[in-house]
C-alpha cells in the first residue's frame, strides 16, 4: 500500500499505533480525526513519503527529529501539515535537510523558541505558516537566502525586530504579521522601526556585536603580547647592561689593582735604593781599621799633637 487516506473520520487512536507497518507509503492523510499521543519516530523510516497531513488532531510532543536526520530521512517529503494540534518544544534544526519540501504548515500549535537559521536549508519551500504559536526573538535573515519562498504567515507570535528584506516580505499584508507586538517596518499597521534605513534585525545586531567584541578582544590580546614582549626585552637589556657594567667594574678594578701594585713596587724599589745608598754612606763613615803584626789598632782620629 502506498496511500493512506483517512481524513475526516473522527478516528480515535494513538497515532504511534497507526503508522509504521507500511514502509512504502507515499501519501498519508489522517487529518480531522482524534488521533492523540506523540508523533512516532518511525516516520523517519518512511523514505518514500511525499505527503504527510496530520492536521486537526490531538497530537502532542515535538516534531520528530528523524524526519531529516541521518538515521532516517523523508528527503522526498513535499507537503507537511501539522496544523491545529498541541505540539510544543522547538523546530528541529534537522528539518532544514528536507530540501524538497515546498509546503510547510505548523500553525495553531504551542511551538516556542527561536526560528532556527537552519531553516534556510528548505531551498524548495514556497509557502510557510508559523502563525498562532509562541515563537519569540527576531525573524532570522535566513529567509533572504530562500529564493522560492513566496508566502509566509508569522502572525500571532512573540516576534520582534524589523522585517527581513526577502522576496516573501516584499509586499506583505498586516494579516500575516499582526499579533507580534515587537515587529516593526514599513507595512501598514506596524510601528515604524527606530532606524528605518537599517534592514538589519536583532540577529544582525547580535552578529555585529559578536564581531565587534571579537575584534576588540583580538586588539587587546595583541596589545598584551606587545607589552609582554617589550617588558621581556627590557629585562634582557637590563641584564645585559648590568653584565656590561659588572665587566667594566671588574676591568677597572683590575687596572686599579695593577696600578697600585706597580706603585707599591716602585716605592719598594725606591726604598731599596735608598737603603743601598744609606748603607754606602754608612760604610764611608765607618771607622777605619789597620791591622799590624799581632795587634789591632784603632784610629778614630789622628791627633795633631803627635
């Protein structure tokens, strides 16, 4: 079996017990029934699926991540409708891998959080309905890079910021944007943006902030490295100068000691010469002796009387 069409029959059963026995299903329409429970993970194993309509039931939980995961892929999925259920949590970033999807309706649920920028992976998407949920933050600029997107409904959420400059928002009506107190733009019925000339939304502002902070951090880091280099170089120069000063001091002291030694030697030589001269003088002044036969006569002075 390749098609399962049970729409509008008020069927009541756990959704996880309905689908999964027919891996070759291409078309599933279980809309307008009373199916409940979480959407079974086995949907990701239906690799031939092109249309999935589970709208207007009592489904809860999150959108299965396996729809676009590496473990199970519905990469041929073309129409996906989960409108009017009780689904919560966030949009999985794995949904961005459904690049053949042309129609996505997640309206009238309890989905929350930011719209993931990975949604720009839906390059074939033409219509998108996210109305009547609890989506918050800014409309991502990812929609600018979705060339096939022609119609988008984001009404009655908690979105803010300016409207992206994309094809889907070129001529929007207030009906697809109303109910978002923080949205601004040139659309009639919306408040004008404080800076109309800027097409950047909050995501762009955050990107600018991150970029500016990164550049500032890099400059501070570079300045710190330069300071460390200069301090280190100054210390090396100081050590080198100190070593040179010590070498000069050693050389000077050596020269001084040699000079002092030379002076001492000179004084010693002079003293020695002086002593030699004194000895010579003393010898000249010493009493003269004459030796005679057997007697030693001393003549200190010849008297004139003799």
